[in-house]
């Protein structure tokens, strides 16, 4: 997987074992980065800015080739008080933004489905601006089976969608799984049916829905403030 721009690489470079190689522009002059690369014995190669731009146009003079993202086992999350579930989210920018919000809120765990869902890729890593290194993400084959297992482990399942209870009037349980639906169709019908409660944000304008990452941000911060 390819990572570029200084902020994203600065986070990755703290775990040098994951880095296969770094490409540096001949114009790259950041001494702090160069010292970290050399002190950690990370393999690097210098090349012209023109060649760098062919690999990735918005590179800021540095590109890291790293191992693919390593997903967690969801069973290791079952002691967490809050789990965020994403129901077939498709936009990597939304996933990256939600990862940033989750990490900023002190939540550790996100679960996504394996099929028909965005996975952790270069765009997600760039958009999360380093937060990805501090959040566990698991993938499961069937969200409804997951929901049933979470219920058996004491979780109350909240689904975010229209026509539910106003989020300001929700009394959250001790163990919470909050499900955010996809950008286009929201929660899957069976997932919605299996939720214990549907949570809604009041829409007072002419647009009847919010961006998935915006809705997630509002609900997550309301949840942790209770």
C-alpha cells in the first residue's frame, strides 16, 4: 500500500517494521524526516520530482510503500464499551473521516462488512491523517450474525437513520454498538430490523439526510458526552 504526504507518513514511520521502502524527491530537504529514516535503517531511494509525480501527483516529495493494513479480530473488541459498525459504507473519504472522529473520541473499535464495503486503502489512510494507527478495525462476513453475537454479550444496538427517536432523547446503555448506514441507502433492511433502537438527527432544512461521516461525528460525540 502506498502512503504519501508528510503527516500520514510521520505516523506510519513510528512503526518502521511496516515500511517496505520510501521514495524521496531529490528536492526533499526535511532533515527531521531524513534523520528518522536513517536512524531506523529504513530502505529509501531518491528520484527526480517528475518520477515521483508519476507515482503519486500530490506527494510532497515523499512516498512510503508499506504493508497492507492488518485487520483485527472482532472478538477482541467484545469488552469495549462502545463499538462503531459501518453498514456497507462505500466512500473511502467517509471511512477515513469516521476513523478520525472515532480516535478523537477515545473509541477504539470499528467493524465493517467484508463484501460490498469500502476497505482500508491508501485514500482511507491519507484521510484519517494518522488516526488509523490507533483504531482497531475488524471485518465480518455477516453483520446480522454479528449483531446477534453483540446482543448476547450485553450490547444494546443503536442504528442511525431517519424516522427514529431524536438523538437528544436517547438514554444509552452501558455497552453500545452504534451502526452508521451507507451513503446511498442507509441501513440495510434486516440490519435496521435487528436494531434495538433507531436514532435520528432532526432535519430542519430541505435536505433530508446528512453525509455519513458528519452524522457519525454528531452521534459519537453526543454518545461519549452522556
